[in-house]
């Protein structure tokens, strides 16, 4: 799997290169600037990109801007955004375009190598990876009338993992219960929140996050 | 009755010198007012006259400034000056100047000084010259062409009459002194009233000044916060992420490649130590600890000693540098050394620091292969840090080397 990395700090860029090479990726290019990133994407057509939110020149959200531009040029280009903090908007525009293959993870997640690699691969295959921290921030009921408050603790767990972009199989493994039990939970959640059911994991994330951000 | 001569003499000299200074000053004011008004009114009739009117106002202000000094001299206290702040293009500035009541109060005083003030000065000088001359008339009456001085009621053509005149002059001294006192006092007060700002204008000027300094302080504080956030983001936080990454990789590797894993753990430990050191530095007044304890010179020497590429230092660090300048200089050298170690393949680095025209100049040159990317590798962050202090960072790195990173940091506050 070929990957393009955009990260301005040499220390982290070198670390990411090593980590991804070590776990069987081919690093086609590793750059430190949005312009260089767009060039690299044009040239290498990677299977997935790993992009830092903060890139020069202003270190605000150039990473997200560059990712949006790259996906405008190559629709559906899988991109995983890395961020130091969960920011309020966490690349909402990226998630909103309807194509899959988007991820938003805290940089800390690289410590859990197998989980991180699984997220990169999921995004590469057109799936979704939303950071648990970002989801947790959204999973707070606004008040007693919020339909979220009607979810049981177990349903909340399922909702959390679903919003992170995991498949039913992964949720089942993560929670240690059967897949059919997960399917039942999912259908209850969609019923309680009055959401349209969807089989695609990405559409499911979209529905769930859109609901959470309403 | 005890008459204290000293203060009276001092007052006499002050009043008299006010008028002696007044001779050239009032002639100047007269010239300025007449010439200025003539020019100004003429200029009003043509469009190209606008800069001319501006110049006329500038001359009025300059003259008013001189008059403020003369008044302050007679008064013994300074006469404050406050004009409305000028901004925008020249037309806008002219409008502000013309709309400033102080401009017209200045002109009123100049007109007064140029007319009545001149007469008052001439009178004061002539009167005192006559009285003092008459006082010593017995010594010189005989040198006069007609054998004496004509006082109307009598002719002082004998020694006796000369003494009589001198006695009269003696009587005239206190009278003239009191008259002159009143006149001078009146003029000086009028001058102060016209030349110093009204209470409102003075308060407005003060508010303006405070708002400006406050805005400056807020800017500085928020710039400092931004810098701290950058230091954390690029420093300790990044190191901890790298450390976590190394540990994660090591965990994966243990089963199949224990030696490789051990190496990664070793690197992780080094990274942890560096992160700890950076956090400690940040905590300690947000500056590298050696900087705080020893100052820039020793801190840079220590940095050079730790450099991965052998570094020599040529330091001529000026005394009493502002703390942010020292910190920025330190970070420039630190980043440049790190870059030289990572990318350049250099065998030697020269760090030179010295003062030049009120700026601190920091230069780091390596003998590596050059071709450094000025837009990346932390150089951009460094540029922002230097720019926050109104400084300039330049990178020269032709292919084949050498690479020079140079920062100029203005020290004047």
C-alpha cells in the first residue's frame, strides 16, 4: 500500500516513515508543506495519505485545506488527518463530501501501532476513522430530552464505536459480544434516534456524526 | 519691613529676560503669522495650495513650540503640549490639524505675541534702560551733547540736578517693577492658557496614550502565549508522540526482532529525557534554564557543546538584552544546529553572535552540502518567532553549501 505523508516536524515525519515502512507500507513521499503535498499526490497517486492538520505557512488548518484540495482533484482520495488536539470542527468538511476514505485521529494514536495501522488501512479501503476522543466529545446528551439520554450504557458503547467508523465485526470483537447482538443494538439505536438505516459503515458514520453535530 | 532682595532680583531677571527673549521671538511670531496667513489664504484659492497650507500649519506648530518654552521659562513650570493625533493620507491629516482647536489657539497666541507682545517687550527694555541709566546719571550727565538730560520739568545739567533725577529713578524702580510684574504675569498666563491643551484635550490625549500602550501590552501577551503554544507543540509534545511511536513499534518488534526492539526502546528513553528537559525549560519562566541562570553567552556555548556536529562559537553578546531577544536567539541557534545535524552532512558549524546597529545578529554557518529548504523543517516556525520580535530571518543555502542561517533581532524597545 502506497502512502504520502505530510508532516512539518522532522521528528514526527521520520517516525511516521519508520512506523509505516515497518508495518508494510510503501512511503512514496514524505513532505512538510501543503504545496509539496499536492505535488506528491499528483505524482504518486497514493492509496492513502497521512496529513498533519497544522502545516506551514500559518500552522492553522493548512493540512485540512490541502486535504480538501487533494480530494477535489482526486475524488475519494483516502486521507487520514492527524491532529494534536481534538478541534471543534475536526475536519467536518472532509467527512461531509460523501465519499468514504476519511480519517481524523489524534497524534497520540500512533503509539498503539496495530490500531493505528488498522485505521490507516480502513481509511485506505474507503472506510472511516474518527478519533474516540472526538466522538466522546459529541456523545454528551444535551439534556434529559435529548434522545441520546434514552440510550443504555451498552448502546452508548456501540454508538461510540460506530461513530469511530468501525464495522459490526470490529465492534463485536471490541465489546466481546456476538455480531447478531451488535446488529440488534444498532437497530435499536437507529430507532431511538430516528435515523435512516444504512449498511455502509461510512454512511453510518455520516448519519451518526451528522446527528451528533445537529 | 524686611524686603527679601534675592527672590525679587530673580523675578526681575526672569521678567526682563522674558521680554529680552521676546524681542526676537515676537518678531519671529509676527513674521510667521503674517507670512503664514498670506500664504495660507492665497493657497486656499488653488488646489496645489493644499501642501502649502500643511506647511504653514507645521511652521505655526514649530513657532508655538518655541513660545511654549519661553512661557515655561517665565513660569518656572513646563507648558504641556497636546495635539490631536494625525493619521491617514495628507488631506486627512490636514483636516485633523485644521479641526484641532489647539491649532487656532496657537495662532491666536502667535498673533498676540507678534503684535502686543512686541510692543510690551520694547517697552520693558526701554523703560528699564531709562530708569537704570538715570540712576547712574550723576556719573555721566556731562557727556550728553547739551550738557545734560531733559526731563521736561527740569534739565539735569548740574550734578545736583543729576542726583535729583537719580532719586526720581530710584522711586520709579519699585513702581516699574510692580507694573512689569503685572504685565508679564498677565502675558504669561494668557500664553499658558492659549498654548496648553484644555483639560478635556489633555485627558483625551492621555486616554489615547494609555490605549496605545495597553494594546501593545495585550499584543505582546498574546504573542507570548502563541509562542509558548508553539514551543509546546513543536517541542515536548512532538517528542512525546515520537517516543510513544518508538515504544509502539518496539512492542510490535519484540517477538521477531528483539535487538531492533531494544534499540527502539533506547531511542525512546533518550526522547523521553529530551522531552523532560524541554518541559522543564518551558516551565522555568518559559525559557531554557541556562539562559535564565547564566545568560545568552553561556547558554549558547552549552548548546554548541551538545551539538551533534562539532560547533565553534564566536560570541560578542551585548549586555542587558531583552529576555525575548535572548530566547529567540537561543532558539535560532538550537534549530540551526539540529538542522545541520540532521540534514546537512556538515563536519563543522560556526555560531557567531554580535551586536550591529542596535540589533542582535545571530549567524549559524555549516560546511555541509547546502540545499536547505527555507520553507520547511521548522525554519518557517523560526521565521514566525523572529518576526514576532520585528526581526528578520534569512537562509542562504546554495547547492554544495555552505548553509547560513542569519537572524537579525532589533533590540531597541
